[in-house]
């Protein structure tokens, strides 16, 4: 792939992440020759910007006046970037040699592919997949996200089982390659989500528009994870449960909406009960606040739903599983993706 013209923009959204920039920006610059590398600062209060000016004056910086969150932060930043392809890259990601070419070549050769992700492996356990995206994302019958290589907290060892190229439901926001035209056609990331599950919402809207989402196993990056919000954090719990309900309400076909959404809300209640039994009261409170926030904003989400004129039935969506992964994992003990027997009829040669 010829990167002599800046058709690829690697955009890192930073918020008080000087330590991540210091650690991982060198690998991005080393392995992204010809691509435009941009750091968009989301109103940081640390010394990120002085650090960049002193050590990386060649890197373009976009200074946002406040912390807009992941979603609107990227919307604001990308509106100032001209490129055929955006790469939304977390600041706590280490990229590898030749990480760009397989991804961009996939997008170039397949006009219907709007977005894709590479293989996401753990920075701290480099033989295993990482939670945020692993080898491509799916949704189960009630809208719970899962991945090839990761079911809930079980991370698979990378044994080459996902060295392929295949369509998925969603591509991770930790390292998301997307056509800029498709990004704006779909309306960008949902501002109200702030962070968490926003890439699933975007990929769902892209599928409703007729695009495909892909995983490319010939490119690998290593992700630390939890760089902004650690896993055990009530704020993260709130965002995941609130955004999970909004995700379904915004995008499900009318004939499936009530059944799937309200079953999901009941299952959320079961999750809250589990937290209660473990004495994790802040997590219980976060789920309650998430549901309360969703219903309080129902009018807003109804208007957002209207913005998408087509809502495809789940049977027409790539990567939507008609089984409950919660049941398969917790009740039947299926801990790896392949044990679920999710149909794989459209894999391309690697």
C-alpha cells in the first residue's frame, strides 16, 4: 500500500495520559511510516501537551478545550482531520511492524467494508487475547457483547485459531479502522454514550446502512486496557449498563425491540443481585442509576432512534448470535468462542 499521500490518519485521543504517550507513541511513529499521526488532547490537566511539544514536535496535536469524553472527543477531533481512513487508537496500545497495510488493504479491496479491527492481544500477557475486542466482536440474543478469544472474563491463548479474515458484528474502539466517509454518514460516535459500547452502536448503525464490519487477523497490536477507567469501577458499570440499554433501544427492529430490551433489563437485575450477594453495593447502585438514567432519557433516545430509518431484524445482522452467551458460559461451562458453534460462513482467506 502506498502511503505517500496522507490518506490514513492515526488519531490518538489523550486525557491525562502522558505516561501512555511516553511509553507507546514511539511504536506508533516507528511503524506508521507515511500515515498522519495525530494526538487529540481531551482537556488534559497533566503535562501531556508540553511533553509532546518538547519531544514530538513532528506530531500534530489538536487541543480540545474540555474533556468531551471518548465519543464527542473523537467527533470533535476527527472533524479537523482530513483522511480517507481514520484509525481510532487508544493511547495505551503498542502497535507492531506492518500493522497498517493488512488493514488498509482490506478496506481498499472491499467497498462494502466500512470498518475493521486487528488482532488485539494483552500487553501484560502477550500470549493471550485482550478483553477489549480480542479477535472481533459479536452480540448474543439479548445484546450482550462477546468476542472471539474472550468470553466474559475468560481470555483465550492465541494459538493461531483466529489468524483469519472474517465479518463480525463490531470492531473494537481500542483500534478501529474506519472509512471517514462512512463514519460521518453514520453520524459518528454517539455523544450521549460518553464512553463504553460506543463502537458497538456505531458498527450497528453501519450494518443498518448496508456496510460490513471485519476482523483482520494478519495485523496485531497489544493493549494494556483500563487506561482511563479500571475494570472494577462503578462509573464504568454505570456506563456499560446505561449504554447497553440505549444501544438496544436505538438500533433494534421494531418487532424485536420490546422482547429483547425488557429481557435484557431483567437480566441486568440478575446481575445486580449477584453483585449484592458479593457485597459490592456500589456496583448495585451503579446498575440502578443506569436504568434510571435510561428511562429518564427515553424521549432523547426515541429521537436518536428516529435518526436511523432502517432497523434490520437481528437475523439479517452479521455477528448477532441467537443464543444466550450468559447461559452458555455460566450454566453450560462453555469458556471459549468455538464451543458456542457460532456460524462462520463468510470467512475470507487470510
